[in-house]
């Protein structure tokens, strides 16, 4: 597979993703899911052609990536919550 073939396939995927729309009054959920399935299938086939193997699934036995610790809540939010509680108690 040449670099031009890869570029053409990636361009096709980008164009398909640009055309993908959410359901609305003219598009049903079924057509949206079909379009999404086409994009997914094309992406997986391109991955297979580039790497020689299919992409791994989420449940293939590997541990999930480590989660980042939660950010601390700013003190301004604590003060705001206290003000709201005090107002609710007074009312």
C-alpha cells in the first residue's frame, strides 16, 4: 500500500465523518447508526491494512489505563455552597 493509497483512504474516512449527522427530522436513528457502522468498518479495515492485524477490543484482557486522580475542588466552590445553604436555611 503506497502513501497515496493511505492518503486517499484517510481522505475518504474524513469526508464520511464530515457527512455524518445526528438524527433529526430528516434522518432516522437507523440511518445514523448505519453511517457510523460504515465509518467504523472502514477505519478498522485501514488499521488492518496498515498494521497487518485487527485492532484489539476493549475486553481483550489488558488492564485499563491508570486513572488520573481527581482535581481538588476550589475553595471558591466551597464558599459558594456554604452561602447557598445559609440562604436556604434563612428562607
